C-alpha cells in the first residue's frame, strides 16, 4: 500500500447483531468454511499452532460472539496461539497491533472493501475489533446509505 494518507476508523459494532461472510487471508483465500457452521453460519477456519500442537480452530462468525471449535489442539485459558491461513499458511499475525487488554499479539483478518478484523491471540481474552480502512468516499457512504452489513 502507498504511503498516501489513509482514513482509518474503528467501528463500534453492536455485539451479536452481525456475522461476517467474507473473510480473507492477506493473499485472498476465503476463510469462511460452509462445511463447518457455528450458530448456523459458516465458521472462520484458521490453522492454529501452540507450541508443538498444530490444528484447526473455527472461529464464531458472529461478531462479538466467542464460541469456537478446536480440532487437534487442547488449549487452556491463557495459551497464546499463532494463526495461519489453512490454504497458503501465511501468518495472520498483525505486524503492529497488540492487545489493549493483555498486550498479546493480535491476528488480523481481511474483509472485502478494505475492512479488517483484529483479534487477540490469547485464549480466554475476548478482545477484538473491526476497522474499516478505506477511501473517504466509501466511509461517507457507510454512514449515509449503506448499512454496515454490506461491508462484511
Ligand atoms: Zn491464504
Ligand atoms: Zn488479549
């Protein structure tokens, strides 16, 4: 991305009102897996590693809800997890952000139209947030006409 000025806003999303349907790794692989559902929606499938454990974690696609499924891992509260794209294995660790609650690394997922979701990599820490990083035009549209739903 160029160094030109970009707008960045954080959206306060009402918990459990919306779910994400299109979530991507930095290389563009769709991470929502229709084969596994949580609360009736395709779960977000991530490769997860903790020490010698290597498995899959399905995240709840409902924003603000934290039910998830672990496969091949046995994690305890407080364990730190590295997340990777299950397709290309690119790391999903945020290069900059750390958790505001516990200072752990954050993972980052990409939404269509320039939005991102960041979440804490520590099991049991329920910190995540959504950011829309985008052109001014889209931001004003977001507030005027579009519902937030159209960005997910
Ligand atoms: Zn990928
Ligand atoms: Zn945290």
